[in-house]
């Protein structure tokens, strides 16, 4: 395989646009992090025609994948967690080329995990958690048990990722191994959901009750980023102003359900502003100051 990859990365390393090259090898009996490929080459470039593209190679009985990603797309993956394998690749991959210690600086930033980045990541996970929990509860109430089960599994997964981030770590692909060491209560809930011999409806009822408490306890950390943005302006915000704010657009379709959850838990208050229509009001949001 070395005969295959050496000319590939040497060609890329000679290009001035290349910031760094990492090699990730498949671990014994564990190919999830490399999508079953024997070797991944991750090339990070300053600018590219496309945010990222992939090439596949084969040599005898082995296969390799070349990922070329520009700096902007890589930072998006790392910040938003939309490509979870990349954090593992950057932290644990073998450095083949590192222009001006770019990869070393990237690793240092990931390990330090600045508070601003943690708050944003916790906010995104919290919004997804609220979405899954709320939708799952509706499915349970309407006896759509398999859909409720699917949503509560995802809700617990987002709760697990949120818990890992709270402790200052990046969630890994095998997040439950991390949670087992960090929060035994959440790990136990997950085990009870998937392994209990109780009827499914009983399992779900218990899980939603237990999850409600755990979710509520995460409101301060999960909403810190959103509330900090909303406090930047005196007075109330329209939903249009909130949704179009550059730092809040990453919440995407989960933003509204998160806002309504925070209203329900009295972290946000509603201000009604009259419209031209009789007895019709605009709905504005403002942060509630807690003592």
C-alpha cells in the first residue's frame, strides 16, 4: 500500500495550496472510522474548486481513499460535528506533511476546546435533543411505538454527546464508550432501553420520564450560546431576527422547537406586539433574567 500512497501524497505535498496531509489506517477489526478502507489520506488545502472531493484507489487486495478538503469546509465539520470521523482523523492520524505546523496548531485547538466552541456545540446538540424528545413524545402519545423508540434512541444519543462536550471532550464515533466513563446514569438509561425485557410501551414511558429530568438539568449549558446571543440586544427579538442571525443559523430547523422549549421552561418570555389586524399580535422573544 505504501507504493500506492507515497506518490499520491508527495504530489499533493508539492503543491503550495496544501496545508497538511494525514494518513489514517484501518484498525484491526475496526473499520468504521475509515469506511472499510485500508487507508485514508486526508489532504487539507487552503482553497479548492470544490469544498471537498474524494478519489478511490486499489492496490492488489487493498483499497485507499483520498479526501481533499478546503480549510473552510474542514472547520465547518469540526465545529458543527457534521462529519464526526474527521475529529478522530485530525487528532489520531499520522502526519505525512505539515506546512508551517498547521496540523499541530489544529490539534492544539481541538484539545484545548475553547469555551465559545463548546457552547456552540452544546447548543446544537441541545436543539437536536429537544427536537427528538418532543417528536418522540408525540409518537408515544399516539401509540406510534416504533417511531417513538427511534426518536428516544436519537434523543439519548444527543444527550450523550452533550454530556461529553460539557466535560470538555469532543464526542467520538464510539460515543457510548465515553459516556460510560463520564455519566453512568445516561449510560444505564440507554442500556435499559435496548436490553430491557419490559414491553416496549412501558420502557418508553419510563425513558421519557427519566429523560425529562436529565434534559431539564442541561438547560443552562445547552442554552448558554443562544441566550448569550439574545442578550446582546436590549428588548425582544422577532423570530425573523433570530433565525437570520449569522451565529444562530447553524441551529437550522431545530431552532424554533428549542425556542418554544425555553419559553415553556421560563428561560424566555413572550412579548406580544400589536399588528394591523384586530386582536392579532406579533410574537417576540426576550430573555428572562434569573436571580
